[in-house]
């Protein structure tokens, strides 16, 4: 409830002191106190606290998408790569400069924002090529049994059985690249020839395997097989910066989301899980390595199994120390499980509606999650206008800032989709198109079990021939691998005849964690523990050694918190 004994001047002083931050910040807007806007009371979020995760919530049409659009622009400007799940297609406007107007100028001047129209470096991706963006695919083995069970909507027993199928495939060196590989393995196990192997698995019955096989065929019938395959997307691509130092904003679209919501939300968790397994411990940073915005976050949690929820909670808790921030975007905080919500230190709450008893209940629950403030939050949250929000974030000392009713800054790029021609030309000129544009079908479980050869993969992806300027892309890839991922680069240095005038200097060797620093231990999984203990002495041979270990330990080393196991790590 509001503190009626405080004067407006006292409330203003509280907010000015609470948001007087010293380091680099994301400017969110200006405070509204007792119904009056005060541009001398800016509301901001420390850049160093962006990896403490956050929540952007509010009813439909209150401006959540514009808020994450505005935050993404400032993160990019600060040199922080951003990932956006662009469900409605509105965020593609980041690639087009906005045009000013009298109304916009009046708004920006009222909050003290020095506004100018700008474009930002944007990379467009699409799941399996379902859209205009560069195709993003994952192998079935990388996706893992827990996430795949989520897409197939399996129950707990069937999920456990699917994990046994993955265990069998790992043990027998049957690579699960696409859905036909998994179907071939299950078909083999349910055949007369595979009866002995099925009995050895113990917990997998022929009936349950048959159910999983039917669900798998159903996925293929829905056209989802194109999301699984090779070349697998390397999530390190999300960590790139543009030549001018700004962070690349990656927009992942899925135009047919309405028919595949479960796939979309689960695929986002695969991206996070893959990053989690690859990134080294980072500790406290001046700015995050990457900030993820997950729109329609409730899709992640609706009807989720306990194993899936536990894996999300673990990932959210531990990925912070690897320099990655996650912002969940949804309608009300109650859409997010309590264990996850408790880890979201930065809150941007847009208006809520209270038309029904259920709405009123959600409103009270939302108010209860905020610190005590000088506002009547029930009234403020139901009366806040579009482009306004109630905000509290974590300050540089790790304490919550005062709750502030805020008029938010305006984006400097277009609030809406860019022209389709611009999107297509951006994709055609992308450095990623040649790498991921054309699917390939290498020998894997299906070919091994059926004795059939892999079909031809077709012509190479359209794209420009290699030119000296493309060496910058390789240099950036080496930088990500060596400086950010902390592993030796797999890319060769360019030769002098490739254009020495554009040749980037070799990246410095990744620093080794100091003894006792804990780097590579907390949350890094067993691979991180062993790699940290050995101090990189085994180099690339470590994973080869793990591959050759025919024990359960060897297989566990290669599977992460979601049961994921990228072929790049194997």
C-alpha cells in the first residue's frame, strides 16, 4: 500500500537515491509520482546485473514487446549480443530506423530521452527454415530425451523409456541425427532381431516403445522432421558482435507458432541448454555475454513434467555465472513457477486487467511479489497506460531498487516488422547462410540399421563466394571459441594469399582458471569439472577419451542437464 505520510518531494528523493547508479546502465524511463512525470528521476538497470535474469509481464497490448525491443537496442549499443524469440514478427523492425514525429518528440523530451532514429545489427533465424531466416536445426541426440519428450507430450513413464532408447543408441554408437534415426532405433528394438537388446534395457517394454514410435510418426506427419538434422546450429553464433563493436541481435522466428507452440518453446530451452554446456564459468562481469528474451514464456511451463521443470530451474540458476541473462516475457508472474520466479531479480510489470475474479486474484498475487513501496500497486497496475510499467531491479550492490511507476523510453528503430525485401536481403548476405543454408544427411543410425546409404544432399547453399572480407567472420568465430567459450579454435588461421591486409591477429590464448577459483566446477556439469581439474592439459583429446569410455560414466559425461549431447562436444 502507498505510504500516505510521505510528501511527493520525499518520494522523489527516495527514487532518485535508489536509482543513482555508478556503472553502465540500461535506461528504462522516468518515474511517475503522484500522477506527475519527473524526468529528473530516471529509472535504470545496471548492465552488470542483466545476468541476474528478469521478468517482463503484463496484459496483452500493454507494450511488453516494445519494452524488450527498447532494451535490446541498448544492450546491442553496449556491445552485448541479444537473442529474441520473435513470435509475432514485430521485432524485425530493429533493422530499420524509426521516423520521428511531433507526438514521439513530445514523449521522448518529457522523459529526458535524446532520441534519434537508428538501425541495429540483426541476424534473422528460422527453425528448420520455416520462415525467411537462416535455417536452425538440431540433431536428435543434441536435443536429448527430456526435451524431445516435451515436444512429443509423453508421460513420465514414456519419458523414462525414451531415455533408455537414447542410452542404447549411445552405447551402440548409433548416431541420432534426425527423426528417421530415432524411428529406426525404436523399430529395431521392437523387432524380432532386437528382442534381446530390448530385454537388456530392463525398464523399456515393447508396448511403451510402440507408443513412442507412434508419437514419433505423428511428429513426422506434422512436418516437424525438418527441425532435426544437420548441419546443427552452433549456439556460439549467438555471441557475435558486429564490426563496429555493437552486439548482434538474433531474431528467431516461427511463423507457424500457433500450430507448434510446444516445439518453439522447447527449442528455446535447447538453445539455452547448449550454451550452458559450452560456456565456461565467468563470475561477475561488467556486462553479460548474452541476454536471452523468451516471449510467451508460459508455453514452457504449461503441463511440463517434473524433470523438465527441474532442468529449467537448474539452468536458470546456474547459467547466470556463465554470463548469460534470461528475461521471461509473459502475462502474469503466476505463469512462471515459484522456483524460477524467485531467481528473476529484475521486474518490469506492465498493466494488468481485473475484469474477472480470476484476474483480481492474479492482480493480488502480482502485488505480493513486489517490495513494499510508496505506491498503491493494485491501483497503479490497473490504471497504468500503454508504455508504462512498474519497475524494480537489482542495484550494483545486489539489493532491490525502490518500486517505480515508470514511463518507458521509446525505441529508436521501427516498432513493427521491417520490409520483407530488407529481411530477405539481410539473410542473403548473412555469413551464416553458407554454413547452415543447406541440410545434409550423413551416415547415422538409420543407415547403419537398414544398410541404406545416405542420399545426395543437393547443391550447396546460395551465397557469395569467399572473399577476403569474409576473413573477419572467421576471426570472430575464433575469438568466440577461444576468448568466450575458453576452448581451442577449430578454425585455421587464414593464409597470406587469402588477403593478409584483412587478416585478423590470432586471438590470445584463453586464460586458465586460477587454482581454487572454482571455474569450471559450479554448474558446469561433469565435463566442466574434469576439464577444469585437468587445466586443459588434455586439450581436444579429453572428449575423444570420453568417447572411447564404454562405461556409464563416459556416457554421463557427454549428456547435460536436459539429457542434451551436442555432436560438436563429442
